[in-house]
C-alpha cells in the first residue's frame, strides 16, 4: 500500500494532528482524527449500528479543503 499525503490540520504544530491521505491503488481516502466521544457516537448510532471494524472520528471544519482534495484524488478528478 502506498499512501499519498494530502495535508495535515493547518492550525496545528504538525505533530499528532488530523491528517488526510489517499490510497490511490484502492481508491480510498484515509483520515486521521480524534476518536469521537460517547455523546458523538450515541448521536451517530441513531442512524444505524457501527461495526466493530469501524469507528467514528472527528475532524475540524478547517480540514474541508484537504478532504475535498483527497476526494478528488481518490476518484481521479484531481489535476496533477
């Protein structure tokens, strides 16, 4: 697997912060964020179960541009 780095949270010191990557081979977006607290998980569970193999993460809105870039890269619409 080869992940292509997209961006880290622009408002942090660059260490241990929300990050976005793209796995171009699998066409998947990989996100690092904060593990959601129990209140957030409970709210998410209102729409359906969360499998043991998945989790809920939180990312700051300031990561929106990085997430858009990762989406474009994953679906092949990104300009290189």
